[in-house]
C-alpha cells in the first residue's frame, strides 16, 4: 500500500479517544464504584439519609390506632395508607412539630381525605384483564343489583374504606380454602352446558361438591333467589393453590344490602331502617354484632345457632316475662317466635306457657307433683293468696 497516512490518522484518533476516556474514567469515577458490584456503594447511604416521603402504616398507627386496628383486620389490610391519603410526610412532620414543621402550613399538613370515585375504581373497576377473584364492579350493574337510584352515590355511603366488608375476625385468620375457579377465568362469553362432558377439561370445584347438604338447604331459602354463595362468602386468593374464604356474620355486612337508604328504591331485597329497626324492641341488645343472624338465619341456610351469642341482656331470665307475655290476649309475644320454637318455654318452665285455659282448675295436681318452687320462678310467694286463704 503506497499511501498509509489516512490509516495512521484514523487509528491515532481512536487511540487518543481511548486514552482520554481512560483518564476521564480515572478522574470522574466515584471511589466506591465497583466496590461490591457495578454501582456506587455510597449511593445506598445517600438514599438512606434522605427524609422518608411515603409513611409506613405503623407511623400512622401511632396517632390513629383505632382506625389502624380496623384496617388491619379487614380486607384492605394490605393496602397502605399512602395509596388513598397520599405520601403523608408533611402531615407527620407538621403534627410532630420541631424544626421540620416550621416551614409547613396547616393546609400542607392536612391529609387528603376527600372522596373520589376514581380513587376506588382505580383498583375495583371491572376489567377483563383482572383476575375474577379480585373484588371488582361494573358501577351500573352494581347499582342495579342494589337498586341504587342515584348514579352519583358515593362508595363510602355503604363501605368504610378502613373496614370495607366489616369482618368480625381478622382477615389473616380466615379459614384456608382450596382455590375456586370460575368459567369466566378462561371464557370471555357465558358458558352453557356441563364442563364434565368436555374432553380433558380441568376440574372445577363448586360449593356443592363439598357442602352438598348446605347448598341443598340454601336452595330452599329466600336468599337463593337473589344471591349466590360467594356473594356473602367472599373468596380471597393467596396463591395458585389456595386462598381464604370469609365467613362474615356482622350485622353491618348484612346492612350493605338490607339497610334502607335515600338513594335506594323499595324493591327486593327487604330493607330496614337502622338502628330504629331494633330500637323498638327493648329486649334486644344493639351491641350484639351478630344480631341479624340471631333472628334471620332461617332466611339464608341452616346454621348452628347454639354458637351464636344471645341478643338479650344478662338479666333477661329475670325480666323476660314483662316482654314475653301479652297480658291483654294472654298469648306469647309474636316476636319470640321469630327465634324460638313453640316448646322453647317448656325447657325451663316445665309447664306449658302461657298456661292452658283450664290450668287454674287443674293446677293442684301439677303443684303436688312438681312442687311450689317451680311456680316461684315466675310468681311471687304470696301469689297463691290471691285465690287461696
């Protein structure tokens, strides 16, 4: 090659650039770079030294412990406060005081609490891409289901963001349940027919596979005409094999459908005014959280009612006669039969209550056999003298 000058120039430029790059790397590369990997080790300390912006839920609990306890036991337990209320750094600094609070105004220190429909729908809007077991709604369908007449009704008119489904027990202690799939998990359109007749179709478990007697009983009750099992027994998926199913008996949960509201019509399901529905019943304690089930369990499905707490006061056995017996008609108050069977009184009194019409003529034999002590459970000891000398 006769003329090599241009090649020498090109390679000289390349070598010069490499030398300059090496010098720049030596001058500009941080001392801790590549110490434990291809990053600046001191950056970790720099980040740690920065003031925290998004506040941890435990920080919130220091002042708002009552709300924190509700939040921790219910379905939103894994939703951090900052998702709805914002970062919270100015709010915490303002209320803790000190040097950090000097330049923060009251307005800046106030957390976002205003209701925003989009804030709820960001997570709960019904989308084809979301798993079917995740709580999600189509607003129009949801309102139609609950007979809501005002389209501007806020979610918070029924749901508490800190306690959205009013669980009585901690959500993390809810019973473990095998994974529950729906046809809609795979099929976009409604499916007709029996999947068992489809070759190689994966097994889909339904409630009646394990709870056949309970489902059969449920199908004879009024609730079956309006809801399905998972309307009340909500399922929360934890992984690909298992989840937790919520067995919720809180009266507040029942009221999500059954409380009379100004924005609902009077169509089915039956709606009540709360708490006036039980205010007129002086023999019911409003503090009982399972108060609805104590009277209306027969509308849902068979339950072990013996395990339910009595809705009456602790001295009810002493004072119940003033409520139970209608003196004018000498019959049992009709409210009693809502929960108790006809022979319930006999279990304690060992005699028909109210007494038969001829009891006053024939009671001598009963007293001789059972003794006066049984009578004194209800009657004063001088009661007999009203008739006998």
